[in-house]
C-alpha cells in the first residue's frame, strides 16, 4: 500500500511540475493500458489537438 501512495504522490508532483512549464503536455496513464494502447491513445489525442483526422 505504501508503494501505491508513493506512486500517487509522484504522479501529483509530476502533474504540478508540468503545469508550470510553458510546454503543452499530453499525459497518458500507461500503467492502466495494455502495451499498444498508450501509443494509440497518444496518437488520437494529438490528432484531435492538432485538428487532424483520426483513424477509426
């Protein structure tokens, strides 16, 4: 349980740090996805953000 708490704290610190940067950031919680899903998710989100057509 302690490791899960540490992961939550690390994720929150990362989110806060990235929120302060001038970069636009696309977060993907890869820990909850199968191997190929993070790539597909990231591509879909980037296409949406850039106004590009997405694959079905």
